[in-house]
C-alpha cells in the first residue's frame, strides 16, 4: 500500500503538470469508486479548476476553485498517474480526468478495488472521515510533541506506529524500516521505551521518510508515481521483505513475525527485547 513517501511523491509529480488547470471532462468507469458521494458530486468538477494538490497521511487531496476537495485513497493497489489519451485503457482503470490542454489525462487505476474517492467541502475537512481522526503529520512533529504522543499508549510499538489516528502516513514498510534503524524490537511495549529509544525512533522516522521521499518511494508491488514511474527506495530497504537474508549490521538472518495481525520484519539481535 502506498504510504506517506509514495503519496507525497505522487503529489510532487502531479503538481507542476496539473495544478491550476481546468478539468474539461470526467469519466467514471466504476461508480462504486465514489464513497459517500454521488455521480452528481463528481459532475460538479467538470469545468472546475484545480487550485491545489496536497497530501494528508497516505491520502492525496485535490482542491477546486469551487471550495470542494476530492480525496483519493489508493489503499492496496491504487495508482494515480498522468498519461497520454492515446495509451490504451485496461479493465482496471476506474476514473479518468481530462484537462484543458488535452495533452495528458489523469487515470485512477486499481486492480483490487479497495481504493476510493470522496468529495466534500474543503472547509469541512476536519469533520470528514478518515481525515477527522487522522493523527499528526510525522514530518511536521517536533521532538517534544513526538515524545508527548507516547505518554499514554500501552500496547506494542509496531501496531501503534501503524495506527493512522496516532501518527498519519506510516504503513508496514516504513514502520519496519524505522524500528530497525532505531534498534527497537517491534514487540516492545510502549511504556517500556526509554527516552533515548524514543529519541532514536524520532530521528529514524524523520531520516527514513526523508530519504524515501528523496528516492521517490518504494516500488515493491505496483506503486508508481504520478507519471507512472517506479520509485527507488526498495533498493535501500534493510529489513522489509528480507526474511532469512543476513542483517546488514550483524549478519543474523532477518526474521518475519505476525505482530498485531500484520507481519513485521526485524533483526532479533540488533532489535532486542
Ligand atoms: Zn542485526
């Protein structure tokens, strides 16, 4: 699933090409893509101008000059990219937006169909789910605000990092990579994390997310940026997807375990309990 760095990369690749442009045509090829909105809500976007393209957590938001926002949640296999109108359509394309210059069109492609779009008044953003419950943006958190977040939670650290209402934008890949770099076991209980461990966790989070954005995301499955290109952070993964392979630090085999229903990759020697 695209996480924060992938959603950010998609926004950055789309922004210079379609921000400020007028939408001239919309084709909805799979009506269930709209969640809590009807086809008439989408219809209002014809002849609307895109004034901003931004990200919140793992989601991508388009703002129109009519005071409305279109939220894209890519979920498991969603892709949002620009391509030529001449490029053949496949059966997984769910939505197409066309723009005034007619050169490139935006396609929402999603084989597994878990992704969705939602339309709402921009001013009501804080009341709309899942935005209403979303936790803070990790790259906007100060160290002291980050430390404060950890005062109350009780469970294991890995499932906590995945909770979007705790911190927005982290998923299975980056939570594993961050915990490895911070040398914290994913099963460690939050109340037992020392202050130096939490400081390491914060630094690792800022570092990993920053590097992943710089390298334009991780393409381990079907993630592509807003121009259909793959990212390159998959070449820098230290634990995710490396079960049985030697740890880059201590050469012990990387382990994979289910923690809170999700698989976690870690090194039991570098990340002791
Ligand atoms: Zn190790």
